[in-house]
C-alpha cells in the first residue's frame, strides 16, 4: 500500500528513536542488541487519503469541542463580551497613605484623584479602607451611612462631587459602611455624571489565623455582602471585589461570564500573605478569565496596627504585569487596551474548550433572574 510503508531499523538506534517501544522489546529479545532488527510502521506523507480511510476529519478539534458542550460549562451560558464604549483609556491607581485623621484622608484622596485625572486617567481606583485605619476598633467609629449620603457620608459625597466635576469614573476603594445595626466593607462606583452606579459589599470576610504571623477576624465587626457586583461604565463593564474576594476564583468566573472587561480589587494584603500571594492571585484571575485585573492598596505604614503590603498593580489578559509600584505612596497611570481581549481569546480559545459535560459554574443570581 502506498498509504503506509515500513522501515527496517537497527535496535542500536532504537533507544534514540523510540524509547517507549525499545524497553519492552529488548527485555523479551534473546539476541544481542546489535543483532536485533524489527519493523516500525511509518505513515506516508500524503495524509489526506489516510484521513479518508480512517474516517478522521482534519478539523476534529471543533467536533471534540462541540461534544464537550462548552456552553453548558457556565449556567446560564456566558454572555458574549460586549462592545466597550471605548477601546483605549488610561487608568489611575492611587496608593494612598492612611492616617487616623478622617478629614485629612478625604482631602488627600481628593488631591490624588485630581492628580490622576490631570495625567489623563479616565478611571481612578482607590485603596481598600482609605478613610480609616484598618482595624476592628476603627470600623464602627469611621463607618458612614452611604445611602443617606451628604453629611452622613462625607467620603462618598467627595467621590460623587469630583467624579461629576472631572467627568471620570471612580472605583472608590472601600470604606466602612453602616446600614442599620450592621457594618460592611463597601466599595462605591461613581460614573462620569457623579451618580452612584454600584455598591459592592465585601462578600468574603478576612478571617485569618497564621500563628506567629497574623491573626485578623473581620467577622467580629463586619457583615458579609450577599451580591456579586458588575457595573457598566463609560470605561467598560467592570466586576468589583474587595481584597479577600480575589482569592475566590468562582467570583471572578461569574464576572467573566457576565461579560466583564476588567476586574477591580481594592485591597490591603498584609506583610505575610502579600509577598506570597498578592501578585500571584491577580495574575491568576486575569489569565484564567482572559481579562484585565487592577488592584489598589494603601501605602505601607510600618507604625500602623495593620501593615499593608502595597504594590498596586495592573495585569493584562495574558497574566502580564503591565504596571506596578512598590510600597510607598504613589499614583500609577497605565493604559488599558480592550482590543487585545478578543485576540487573546482567539489565541487560547478557552470558551470553546470548557468541559460542560464534566463540570458547571452556576450563577445563581442570573439563573433566578431568568
């Protein structure tokens, strides 16, 4: 047959050519290695006829992908990536020092936002708990009634005023929020019109105990949020998480399934987990979901009760670190280019390769809304 030929091969070259065949063959051979010969089938160059004879299609990958039922890997099925209002823009990450002086913290954040906007940022992100020391003792004292607004929430009143005045989108880090008899760790997102577009209450509370290193229990004072938060803005669709939320890939996967272009995580990792996990988690969330991830931390204060790691960062959809800072106070200005999202997803077509026949991620909130 012309479709296949055989090659006579000396076992002297067998180990080099095909170690997997050589071992069992030589173990059962009674001849010296140098005198042993055998046949290895090799395929002819013309594989088209061979494909027909074996009934294999060259594009069988797409058939396999279809058999995997990738659309069922995420229920409801993942939304297509929406067309963003703009393709390229600059993001500003304001790594701020935080003091016990709340009025000073608010004024300082205002100045940083203005500086970032002057440098071209159309989206500005603030750190986690930027208006208060990070401690269970401080949360009740510095908490604000965000829903009441104005004098009851001077921190968010400032964000509303400056976002509308500068015509920028602000992911306002997080502040302690008081709602009735409960306290939350809450991030507010303001649009270019100065209006509150979304409010994310930290879903996963930071309860950690590493003996000899760090112990912190947010649940002593704070209540966990109940709702994933994704918001359409003038700079694209953004999924919001706060610090510890970044450790839970399921939340990021839900945001990706809802068509997020960018995930923003205001956070304050500490000196124990920060060096090990902060950048690692950002890159993992970005590369797993093929989107941008931005984080913003308070600056490090060695004299504080809780010492933040710093290192605010922007990560691209291939897991590449696009911009980052050290631990001191700083403002990062970096460019986001949404045009590469589709390119990266074509390079690695994960959406078509998910095994819906084996596993599912269920977005309960969307499922109940249908």
